[in-house]
C-alpha cells in the first residue's frame, strides 16, 4: 500500500433534511506538492516522498464543499482528522480555514510523536450532515529532533519529550505586526540570537480579530505572518512562549500610553471591557479563537508555553471583578489542558510592582511567572546618587531577582520564571554600563535560585540591543547546557560569602551556583557551601563575562562545609586578566559519575 494517498476516496453519510451534505473534493499531503515542484526542476529525478520524520510537521491541504457563512465558526463547519499511532493511540486534530492556495482553502497540521506506520481519516460536519474519507496511511521515520517541551518529572524544570533538559535562554521579542512587511521580528535577528545560544522568544502577536474582520473572523494576513515566524523559529530550533491575552487589548483606560487598546478590539461590540472575563458571549468568542490557534500553530514543537495572560491586573475586568478574572484563568488553564494535544505548560502574570506577588494565579497555572520592574517600588538605593559602598544599586537589583525566584520556589512546587522584567524600569538607563550589569546579574541570580529559564527581559529591539545582544547571554547558555536540570531532584543549598552574596542549588550529583560582590569584586574572596558530605570535591569556577571554566581544583569538605577561595588573576603577556564582580561554579564530589 502506498505511504500516502494523493487523492482520498470519499465516504459520504446520508444527507440530513434540508440540503446536500458536505463533500470532500480532495485531501492531499503537502509533501506531494513539494515533491511535484522539485520534480519539475530536476529533469525527471525521482522525488517520491519516503515518509516524514518523527516530531516533524505532517500537513494536509483540503478542498471541500460545505454549507456555512463563517468558515471560522466550528458550529457552522467543523473539520478534523483522527490519526491512529502505531501504539493504537488516537489523536483528534482540528482543521482550520486557510485560503492561501488556489485549489484548497483548508488545512490540517499534525506532528507525529511515534515512529512506524500511521493511519488517518478526515471528517467534516456542517448543518446538513457529515462526510469522512477512507483511511490513508503514512510512515514516520526516526529523527534527531527531541520533541515537544513539557514539565520535567521533578516538576521544577522543563524537558524535551526524549527526556533531555530544556533550560530556557531567551527574552521577549514582540513583532508589532500591523501590515505586510512591517514586523519587528527578522530572520537576521533570529540568526544573531541563535548564534548567542538563545533558544526561545516570548511574544504577544498582533490580534487576529480586527474591526475589518469582525468578531469571530481572523485576519489572514496576520495569520500568515505568524506562519512565517513559526517557520523561521523552527528552522533555527528557537522556541516560542505565546502570550495569548496581552492586557492592553482588553483595557479601555487603565494605564494609558498605548496600554488602552480595547478600542481596536472588535470584541467591544459584544462586551464591555469591565465584563470581558465574566461574559459568556466573550468566552464563546474566545474559545473559537483559541481553537483556531491550536489548530493552526499547535502542531509546532517550537511552541513550548502558553503564556495565557500578561499583567492581568492592568485591565478593567480584573479591577471590576477579581473573582471572575481568577475563574477565567482556571477556565483557560483547563481549556488548554483539555485541547492542546501536546500538553504544553501554562503561565500568567500580574504586573511587576513589588506588591503584585500573585499567589492566586501562580496556584492556577503550571509555571509560576513573577514580574519584576524594579522602579515600581522594589528595594532600590534610597538616594538619588549611587552609594557604591553602603547601598550598591547592582546589589539591590540582583537581590530582588534572587529573593523573588526563591520565594516562587519555596511556595509552589512547580517551575518558576521571572515572566517579565527590565526594559527601562531599572536604576540604570539602557546603554549605560550599569544597565548591562543589571541584565547580566538578573540571569545568574535567577538561575542560582531555581528559575527554569532566564528572566523574560522586555523587549528585544534596537533600543535595547546594546544591553542584550552581547557575549554574556552566550556565556550563560554555555554554562547551563552542561547541567541535567530535568534528570535529577533539586533543592536550594545554603551558601554564604566572605563579602557579597552567594546562592546555590544541588542535586545528588551536582552543586551549581553564583557568587557576586559588586563592591570590590570576588577575587581573593570566598564562598562556603554548608550541609555537604565529607570528602574531596572537584570545583570548576566559571568566568561569567568571558564564558569559560577555569582549571578544576580539588577542595575538601570539612565538618559539613566546603569553602572555595576565588583566585586573583594577573596580567598575562600584557593582557588584562580580571575576575570581575562575579563568578559561577559547578561542584561535583570526587567519584560521582
């Protein structure tokens, strides 16, 4: 039997009273179209498809006849496929309207997660009846792709489907796309980020519903732009945290300054901003949108997190009825757990004010995502002029990140992230050396207190490139790629410093952490890890700004304490050698595999 059937025979169900039932005209895997074009270019060489690889997209292009007024409303026309895996598991995958081809207006996208022979049937329902195809088959071959990202078994970190660790290294990178050719995300920038070791971006897309499309209809130019971004990220192994509901688009006048964009949301024709979370009409409209998002982009292993809502308290709906907003959060969490076939994690935030530690939200979502904007009354130097001895602004800053990450770890047995931070709400302005150090320190202090990803810095753009696109994020990525976050149980371990601050995490195999002293550097200072077993330990110090490990040294633990003194570096061949203000470390007991 051929691995694909080019055109699938149809099985029509008897019509209901009132009209002709739906009818499939053609159902064709996209791979055949690609092979056909390749064959036309290459003088008859054999381009018959050999199947697809595990964890790669399988796409069907579908032409059908049906009765409907709105192709985006599944109550009018409902398209789906049922894929049967070699194991016998059946996957129901929604189809979606995508009028991008002259001979097909519908698609189904699916990513198989098992090797072997698969089969599938495509089904459609409208007001006049149903139709389905006969079963077709395709084969899935081995792949080097690691699969979808999910919460690790230790419930603290993230991992790929193959069990390998995924430690998120990235930041917000919003597209701000409003018309063809005017998005902020570019292939060149993604290439640069990938080269630096970035493995994810977080963004809110420009809303798919516009006053031009109307409620319940989705702008296909904007949807096509998202297809483009997904393809770019997939080609570079960059993942996406998708911010589904950005506070501005459901706010009338909360904060101003561009944060009141409900006027551009056609949902205002069916609900007031203050009732957006509580309204049944609004929820019905939202479900159709989320279904479309899952159907069109849910196939992608690059999509690794549903960032459900950003700064929920910046909306009239939250201020008017917080209980309804929390009920909506639970409803959203349940909806994506029930309908995302690949089981991605959820997250959500309040704004980054010091008082906005959102315990109720962190309890609902899979990932506890705290925001930090330090200028919003977080502990900062008291005076208008930095006191670099008694009240160092860099020390105040990294202690904020350390304390908030540690609080998430202690109060919630789930992955923790700083879900938004930075921009210019810091002690230093972008472009200043202190701003660069603030970002640097945020990376390392969050890591050393148990975060499962780098703080989601706002927002990659020309305004902030000098502060973000530097070797420091590459250095960070090199350090974390050596650690098996997913394969061990982790806990904070007590760490103290002779001067400055130190934090560490440990498993049965490894201790890692960070030691900082912005006042006079870490050279010739020491840090101590307590609660360790006696014996000899291999200590590797990591120069965070240069991005490499120093030669390993052996240190003995005595009376449950392991003390490491950081060496002072000197000039070599006329070149500067300096430890700087911080150092990271990895410590392994001698004899540990």
